[in-house]
C-alpha cells in the first residue's frame, strides 16, 4: 500500500501542473484547495483525502486537458473512485465515486446552486446526465455516503480560486502523502 501512495504522489508531481481548462487553477492547486476547505470545516481525515483526490481520474485518464471542452465525458469519477477503492476504504472512495452525482443532485434540488457553477461545471453537466429525476434524487440521498459526497461537491466548487496561492509543490505533495498514509 505504501507503493500505491508513492504512485499517487508521483502522479500529482508529474501531472498536477496540468491546467484545468475553464478554471483558473491547476489540478494540484484544485486538489490542495479542496483539501484545505475540507480541513477548515473539520472533515475527517478520510473525507479530507477524498477531497484532495476527487479528480484523480483526470490525471489517470490518457486524455489531455479538460475533456468536456470537446464534448466528451471521461467518467473521471468512476476511474478515480475505482482506483481509490483498491487502496482505501469506502470513506475515501465513495464520495469520489459520487461527486458528479452530487452535482446533479444539487442542481436539481437547490435553485441557487446552478447559478454558482463554474463554466466547466455547467459544460460538463449536460454530458453527465443533467438534472436527476425524483427517483434518482431519492436513490442518491438514501446512500450512506450522500452527505459526504455533497460536502465534497461544495468544496469542489469553491476550490477553483486563482487568487488562493498554495505553498511550494514539495510542501503540498508532502501534506498529501502524510494524509494518505494516515488513511491506510
Ligand atoms: Fe470532478
Ligand atoms: Fe473537482
């Protein structure tokens, strides 16, 4: 499992500088900001790690940049969540698997939420299935990790601030590595 954490930190070291098209931050900055937001709100270590790693699927994907800009949904939540399932418990992997569903749930149930979405989040929404039906909403919210997925989603939407500078890449990767080790 230590090797898996090494692989994750190397992935962010190598590909974390990739820019998130449509957003003003890199993948690593987005991960770090989401991690900080979750920590500030007193999330458990595992939910903090899920917040850091929720978009790891984008880094695992062979596609460059942000796929939604050319009309393609890479299903990054499944790629990332399934990857994390092999290493960590459901408390880490499930909110990651569910963070796109959480967006669809919030868009459907919270009128103010849609207004607050970033250009990329709006562009990807239709590709990801758009609004949920009443049945889909009920099914989603009955899941034991729905509350965590919604919390993660709200940090996800806030963690795209180009004015919020992170410490050095080494410090950020170290913080991520220590947190991941704590969550094994
Ligand atoms: Fe995502
Ligand atoms: Fe994200």
